């Protein structure tokens, strides 16, 4: 494994149904609204087929560290409501797979993310700062779980909830 290669497996557990979670995750442009601590700008470039396979999305993202990432993904598989797979390129190159499993009133969510950090600062400094870059990813995913729980609550209760905002707003330029 090269120093700029990363393999993450994230597990979330939320109250809801696979269909609800699948619908939320599949609506990429809405990530900016419900997961704004990480997703700064998202644009669907191509819709893909009737099942969303081939959909291409452009993303501008960040974590708690003061750098941003520009990358794209294409949906390569869709098993809605039980998950989907994607291939990524840009500042991050690799693949991801969301898996959803119903467990009573809960959904067990697993995200398997295997990427190379190709943004120059990440590529050059991964050999020494890999644990810090990995911590940045883990922070982003904790924000995602908290934001998903808020989004599900908003949908059920019709309440206005405010997810955590991005850090370092002064550095953000869409």
C-alpha cells in the first residue's frame, strides 16, 4: 500500500428504514443541506440510467483540517434500498460502497471507502501525516452520522433542525 492509499470502513446505526436512508444518500445534491459540515457544493453532472447507474456527481468537500477536496464519482452499482457502489476520481481516486441492512426499527449502515489521496498536499505529506488525514476522515463521518440522524428526525417530525456547519468558513471558496 502506498503512503497516500487509505482504506476506511465506517459503521453507523440509525433509527429508520433502509428506504429512507437510501433515498437520502442517493440524493447527492441535497448533501449540502443536511451534511454541510463536509459537503460545500455538490452538482449532479449526469443522471445515469433509470436506476441511477452511471450517475456522475461533482463534489467540493472538507473536514476539520483547513483544506478542501474537489472530486467526482460515478455510481457503478445500485441495489437500492440496500446500498450502492461508486468510483471516484479527482483529489481522491478509488471506490466506495454503501451497504444498508434493516435490523428491526434500525438501519445498520456500512461505508467501505478505499481511495488514494491525489491532491498534491495529501499525496506529498501522507507518509508522515497519514494519521492526521485519517482522523480528518473519521471526523467527517461522525458528522455524517449525526447529520443523518437529524435529517431523519426532520423528515419524521417536520421540525427545523440545523446540522453542524463546516469548520474554517473563511477558507471556503466554491
